[in-house]
C-alpha cells in the first residue's frame, strides 16, 4: 500500500472548511492529510487544529504565520512533509474540493494500481456537469493557458486544476527551488517536468 500525503493549503477558510470531506479522505488508511494554514487572519488555524485533534494520526496541521500565497505554502509544505521520510507520494488538493473526494479516490486507486511518477486532474465542462467557475476568470485563464501551451508545447488542457500527486523521484527533481509566480505555479511545474524530459507534447 502506497503511503500518501495530501497537502491542503488554507487561507481564511474558517467558514468554508469541509470537515466531512477531509474525514472521508483519511478513512483510507494510507492517506495522511496536512492542513496548511497560510497566515490566515481569521480563525482558520483554530478550526484546523480542532479537526486535527479528531484524528491526530492522519490529520496534521502546518502553520505558517505569514501569508505568502498558495505557491509558497505548497512548496514549503512539500519540503516539510518530505523530511519525515515516510511517504511514497506527496500531493496537493484545493481546500474548496473543486476536485470531489470521489475523483480524488479514483486518482489514488489508479496510482495504487499503476505507481506512476506523477498524476494530475483536469477539469472539463461536460453537459449536466457541476463545475462552477466565474465566466471571466475562465475566459482569461483559457487565453493565458492557450498562449503558454502554444509557447511551451505542453499539450495540457487544464494546468490549473488543484489536484496533483508526485512520487519522491519527481519531487526531488521538480521542487528544487521556489516558484516564480503564485497564480501560474502549476504551469511552472509542467514546464519543469518538460525541461527534464518527463513530460512530452501530445
């Protein structure tokens, strides 16, 4: 069984933390969830701490006093978790669970059966699907990602989906230095993978 750490970055999520979904994740014995407080100004840390106390073996809290953004929170958390040297895979998922637990479970099951170097989710709007995104953000995002895909030939539809899982082998190669941007750090990950010949154009 592959031991997996899942990092969930949280900034001012006091009223939005979905306790039931986090508990559902750790119902899998191989999963440990790390709730990262990214310098929240509300009671997020207290809520995360309380949740951790319900299952302190599989729900951990990482607290950064200063807010530095999602990219820095994930980068620093991955390095802290990796130092524990007890996980085969480390990944991150968004606190709003835009990737549903059922899909995270599918991702974990797929990886358990295939043991890939890395795996990521991709959101595609289908008929009768329930993906909710602001129209202007979607349009702006698609324009920017299309330009980046064209320039770097990534051939990836949704680079921004907050559902990614990496093997230790990938982490030691891709997470060697902080990200240059916060909003587009997911793209940086794919570019680093491509530069290492670990991602091929479609």
